[in-house]
């Protein structure tokens, strides 16, 4: 059962990260938290404590967000957000 819940969470996260386009305009993802940590070598950001990621009307909040950035690009494009602890997704 826990594996099914994890899969469902990942599907929601992937839907959250799907860029919405309106007249070729990409909606940015804003991330705020009590603490931010970066691993530049792995291109991963950690949003810790009351972490919230927002993209337009979509919002995911959790105790911790692990933000994976595109390793092949220098523009910090988000490829995946993992959420841990008290995860709430609203659309």
C-alpha cells in the first residue's frame, strides 16, 4: 500500500511540474521555506521547514521539498520536486 501511495505522489508531482503554457508563456515555480540548502555538484536544492512550491494556481507544501534541477542546463530548470512529510497538493 505504501508503494501505491508513493507512486500516486510522484504522479501528482510530475503533473505539478508540467509546464503550463498560455501564449507560449512558461509559468515559473516559486519555492519558499524556513531554510534552503544547495548542492551545486548534484544540482539539487533542499527546501526545509514549511516548504511551499507554487506554480500559478498549483501549490504543494511539505516539511521538506527536494528540488532536482536539469543537469544539462545552466538556467536552473526544475525537472522534479520530491515532497516529504505532511504533503498537501492543491490545484
